[in-house]
C-alpha cells in the first residue's frame, strides 16, 4: 500500500513538508494506545525475542531508528509500535535553533537518496529532555547530541555547549551519541579534528565526573569512569581510513563505549542525477543508498580496528534485508535506518527486524 498509494502522494510534496506530515502522524500515534495497537497489527515485528545484550541493555531486535527523523523526541512510542528494537532521537543541541533557511531537504529518487542541510533545527535540550522524562518506553532510547548551530560558539564555548546537552541527556538516555561531524567554528572545522575531539572528551569527562548522577548502566569504561550512560561517537562517512584510526585511538584512550558509522556525506561522486540538478540543490549531507558502500566499508574498518571489543551501530544506505544482513556480517552489532523508510515504507522495519532475529 505504501509504494502504490502513500509514497506517490508524499512525493508530490517537497521533502521537508512530507517529513513534517510523517512526524505529525507519528506524534498522534505516539499519544494514542489505540493507534499504536493498529500500527502493531499492521507492521509490528512478529515473535521478536532476541536475547541481545549490549551495554547491559536488552534489544528485542537490532534495528533502530536513526537520528534525524525525530529531532524533538515526539514519536518514540510510535516507532516502538512499528517494530523498532531501539530509537535514537535528535540531534539535540543545548540551545534551540530554527535551522537553515528553506528549502533545505531534497530527494534524489534516481539514487534512492536525500540531501539535507537542515541545520540542526530542534527545540533545545532542556525542552526535549523534559518531554522525554514523561516517556514510557519498553525499548532502549538513544539521545544524539551536537553543537548548537551558531558559528559564534567555538573553542571552549563549543565544548561547554556539548557538555550541557550531554549532562541533560543523562537524565533520560539509555545511551548517548556524540555527533562530532557538525561544524565547530565559523570556518566549518568539526570535532573530527583530533585536537578538538580530545578537548571535547576531556570536557565531558571533567564535568560528568563532578556530578553525582544516578547510575543507569554500569560496567562500561566510559560510563563507569566518567558518567553513567554508555556513550558512542558518530563519524562522518567521508572519514578516511587513516583518520578513522587516529580518531578511534583517541576515543579508546577515553574509554568510549561504542561507535556509530556513519553520518552523511559531502561527496557527490557516482550519483545518477546530473551535475545541473545537483548544483541547483547545493550543499548538504547526502544520505541513503548513495552512501551504502562507503558506510559498509567504514563498518568493516571499525570492526577490524576494534576486533570485536566495542559495539558498532551501522547506519547509512540500509534499505533492504540484504543490506542489513551485510552490515551484520561486516561486524555491526546494531543497525539504524531513516532514508530507507522514505523509499521503501514502514514495512521495511518488520522485514529487516524479522530477518535479523530469525537469521
């Protein structure tokens, strides 16, 4: 029904309006037990009974909703009803932001991909965390944090900005993802710079260790030493092997609990859309099938580098059972999707979840 009826209607709208419509429907479902039950009957994962334990958390299945869909934490119960094994909200930032000027989201249907330059639009960490405190969820909740979209916030202030969101997220998150590929300076420098990453992790360590936070999870090096919630770092898909090795070494020095591979790409190589079409769209992060091979490659790199020592969440271009199983074979422990939902529909969740738990 999705591909024959709903998708054609959604694709009559621009990408952001379609996303807003989907969020509106999901928000209504999030608030209604009746609607959640209907969703379970239509799409829910059957007999999912995985015993997967990661960071002391139980995952019914390894498929999660990637950050970017639900920036403000208004839909997790709806996503649970749809069959996801976990949900990651955000990116959230310390201060609210309306993001970049519109239009800022674009479909690339020939490539089953998207380009977006949303600009980290969200309601701000305080408001979102207060909303999530009221949430009753039976699956793990991840909170993705980034620096507020303000080029005047840089250096030590940028670290403090991250730390504020990190400490607030401690109150609700089962794990926290530090998104380090967002700009840190007016020149576009990111926390994927080794020096900036070290400064950020030191800042989080110092602030978190000063607080008497209620322990949610124990036994993982970053969380047990500096905080109480497992913490992952999310890398850009454009990270080279050489740079990835350097960044992982820094993260391992601070005992980071896991890794997310990958965020979006600035590259436009190999796309089926014309250069004229791409120039008309302009800058933005590329997601979807177009980055699948690179995301798979980074998952393999991480698996080899870590030798199974830390969990890997693989995301980027997963849009079928085959691509999902390929990531697990490459060393991923958990998976996430977002752009694949736009092209394949909500039935993709149960297809992948069932295949992964019964494979």
